[in-house]
C-alpha cells in the first residue's frame, strides 16, 4: 500500500497513514525510514531535516497521529480531545524572535526540530473549518478528508472506491428488498 493523499491537507493525510486494508489496520509509518519518506513526499517541511527521524520521534508521531485523528473529527468535543494532542506534544523548544517580529520556536536538536515542524502540521490541520473535516462514510473506511467541494456535502474519501461501494450496497439492498 502506498501513502494516501486524499485529505486535502498533509496534516489530515498524516492521520490517513493507518488505512484499513482487507479488514485490518495497516501502519504505513511502521519504521523511521517510512516516516522520512512520508515527510519528503508530503512537501510539508520547509527545511530539510539535518538527520533522519529516530525511533523515539516515530513513537512520538504515532501518539500525535492517534490523538490528532480523534480531535479532527470530534466536533463539539474537540477542546476535550485537544488535551490528548497536547499531551502527545510534550517537547523541549526555545522561543526566538524572528526578523519580522514574530515569536517562533526552535527545537533543541534535529529530532526536536522535526517534531516541532510536525506540531505545525497538526496545528494546520486543526485550523481547517471543522465542519468540513470528516471521516469517510464508507462502511469500513477510516480515512479522513477536508471537504473542498463547493456544496460541502462530500461523504466519501474517494468516489471511485468508497462512494461506488456505498451506491452498490444501496442498490443491492433495494433490489433484494
Ligand atoms: Zn473511504
């Protein structure tokens, strides 16, 4: 299974790295190399990491991913779910002021910097309109997407797979009823 880019935001697609394949959850970020590959392909990092992701950073990403996917689709419960996200984030960083007068955070080392950049990614996903961030309505699908359709009524992560399956199931139910 290759990485999925169906969420319309890399922070959402980070949550889409544990898809259900033939009835079982598959972790596409099973090792640090996979995380590095995902980061490169996501196009998210503004600066190239100075070293590959370590095993501790991978474990950190797994915690963040689990908490973030709950928070993104939690609706009114989002503030509560955010506690889990912020618990996962615990890290060391120092504030710096930038040339244009903003406050930025710098990681203590390359791994902390990588985690900070991923924290920015999570924040970016949480900044999207929550009413348009939803989980696919497919029966066994766990994928999340940001609905960029004009009507804002998109239900499936992909029309060709989950959408068609739902239509076929409805048709089957109708014809067998
Ligand atoms: Zn789906």
